[in-house]
């Protein structure tokens, strides 16, 4: 979540470049009458222009600092993880209390089966904890 919120401080960068080339040819004509003679005047011109433009634009989405749309995805994943933890906890609690009931009713076979289930869910922690709490035989 912290990373999603930090994203609002980071600008979105956009680099834009452009190259322009321009060629222009022109011809002007004129006439002049000087000392009884007609003269034609011609003016030729050629122009060539080149330009390059580069721009960098930085845009901040400051609204993302308060709430970003990707937070919905993150909260959905967090909710699923919490639901999975709750399901595992429910299963472990059920096995534990079934084992306690079997021990109370002196059904050692069922109690051993429930203890094995608890070991499966806790990666053997349950048996180690029971052995650590058991009184040492002398």
C-alpha cells in the first residue's frame, strides 16, 4: 500500500521530439525601361530551413496520494489472505477441541488422529509443544 501511495509523488514523464525541414524556392520577375531599352529583371531565391524541437513534460497525479485505483486490487488480495488465515485458524481450532473432547472421553485413537491433523496444519509444532509441556518421567 505504501508503494501505491508513493506513486502519486512520482511524475509521469513524456519526451517528445520533432525535426522539421523546409525548402523554399522563389522567383520574382520585373521589367525596367531604361534609356530606351527594356530590361527584364529576375530574382531567384532559395531558402532552406531546419529546426529541431525536444520537449520534456512531467505530470503529477496528486489525487493518487489520497486514493489510487490500484489500492482496490491490494485490498482485495489482503482480504483474501485474511479469509485464508481465518479458514486455517477455524480448522486448527476445530481439530484442537475435537482432540480435547476425545481425550476427555478416553478415546485415545481419535485423539491421536486429531493430534496428527494438528501436526499437519502446524508443521509438527503441536507435538513439540505438547512434549515440552508434558511432565518428565523419572
